[in-house]
């Protein structure tokens, strides 16, 4: 019942991809630095007018980054409901709630305990939720989800997020997570991504839809890493 049905790659590929992107960024930074050094060797033109005085009360504001461990380290229904209650109704809050949902949904072949699925869906499903969302409980019953979690959970430790779109009522966010252990019958620990549509019009985050994913290379290059993960 993983929320990550589309794109999954071994974690080692993800690390190589991140390293490649960082290397390209460093090379670009060196080029920019060299260009700036050359420009500083030229005489600076005289200022055209008076220089504005800095605001003594102003200070650089650091944008808030999503916490990938909202609701706590446990991966159960209570974690999801707590994250729903704690997540602010801004775009970053959407990413935080989506991250907790992805952790709860599990990795490749992962299944939350059967009794947790209807409890969570009754609380987080939007009134206009898609068939993908509303069918999760039935799907869990059909494939025989047991009393204990099956398969690996996922972690946000090496993950990140990207806000695809945002309106007054809805936010679409992509989340990248990494499985905490190899999938059944596999030697690889996998990384995966999922896109979720979340609604905030009721005063709390509700899940409208999930599915579809960016290419991992694309997502890794534009995502914001979580400020904390579990």
C-alpha cells in the first residue's frame, strides 16, 4: 500500500546522483567566482546617487524548511494524526504532512497494519478524494494486510520535497524518501518519490490524491532537503 507506486531506484544510485549534481554546482560556482574576480579588477564606476542606508531593524530572514519527522519517529496511525494536527497550513506544512504520510505508507511492498488504514483514512481523506485514496482500505483487505506492519517503512533522512503548485485551497507536493531496509526478495535498499495533492480549505490538511512522480534525477536537482528526518 505504499504511497510510492511509480519511480524507485537503489539508494546508491540516489547518492551518486546527488554527488554529481553537487559537483556540477561547485564547478558552476568556481566559474562565477572567477568571473567576479575578473570584474573586480576593472575600475568601479562612480555611484549615480546616494546610497540607501540599511534598515537597522531589518535582518535576513531564513525561509522555514520542512521537518521530515513531524509527528515523531514512530510510524503508526497516531503519528499521522499528530502530524496532521501539527502541520501549519502553509506550503511547508503540506510537505511536512506529506512526508509523514509517505513514511506511514511504507516502502516497496510495505503495508501498514490492517487496523490502522481505516482509522487514518477516516481522518485524512478529503470529501472529494480520488479513487486511489478511497480504495486504500479495500486494497489493504484484499491483499491481506496483517496485524503488524509488513515490509519496510521509509525514511526522510536522505529525502526532500518540492512544491509543484499551490493555490488558496490546495498544494501539490513531491516527496522523496528512502526505504529503511531492503524490500522482500531484494538485496537493494530503494529510494522512491510520490506526488500528493493536499487540501487545506477545512482548516486542516486532507489528502485528495496521490500518484505520479517526477523523474528522480529531476526531483533530486530541485528538491529542498528536509531539515530533519527519521
